[in-house]
């Protein structure tokens, strides 16, 4: 009798789970279901394509940003390849990505530098403000002199080279007295 009662209770619980009196396919009431589905459809139709386009654009300008950060001398060509990649559906993007990371050895052999011209203008502006240390200023002068020896300086870089002769290097931070010796170790 006890087994029969347990079995009938089990059958009743299973039947109650599989055959409820009223069933809802959603957590929303039926009258709100249509408006929620319409809102979700409009969100998917309007905002998802915009998000995909923005993400596609951000990924495709990444090689250009990398080339700009690394002062790549062929940055403008990489920019053009990124735009062409947008037109061709991303097929050229891996080439632009690789090109942004490749160090142009033959460019240095031909022009005397492996940096974009904007790099020298940025460093020149820092030199005029007195933000470059002595060795950085000397390195910048050497690079411009090497480019001048090859005859590959533009008019703006010739002016910058002439102006760097009067630039004063920044003063390196001097260590505080006693900062170099451990505490308790005196003379």
C-alpha cells in the first residue's frame, strides 16, 4: 500500500510537470510579448548593423594606428591600403597589418632613416621646448645629418636641422644627496 501510494504520488508529480493547467512559453505575459518582440526586432535591425560597421571600421584602421605609433615611414601607404581593404571587404587587411609591423630596411638604405617625417617634427618640437635630453638631441642631429648627406631632406627638415643647432638639451634629474647610499652606511 505504501509503495502504491508512493508510485501514485510520483505519477501525479510527473503528470503535473508535463501537463500543467496553463502554460506560458515566456516569462512575459501574453499581452506584453508582442511589444517586447517588436522592440527586440527593431533593436536588431537598427543597432546591430551599426555596431558591426563600427567594429569593422575600428579593426580596419588598426594597422594605420600601429604604423603611426611606430613612426613607420610608409604610414601614408598603409593608410591607403586600409581604405582599400574596406572597399574589398577586408581581403587586404592582413597585408596592411603585416606591413605596419615590418621594419623597412631598404627604405633606411635609400633615405637614411626608417622613421616618418612627422617623427622628426615631433622631436624638433620637444627639442625647442627643452624636453629632450642631451643624448636624444645628439641622436636627432645625427639622424638629420645622415639624411642630409644622402640628400633626402625636405625643406621643412632642413629648417628643423638648422634650428636644432640652437636647441638646448633638458637637464637630467639629479639624484638627491644621500639617495645613492644605503641608510646607515656613511663615510
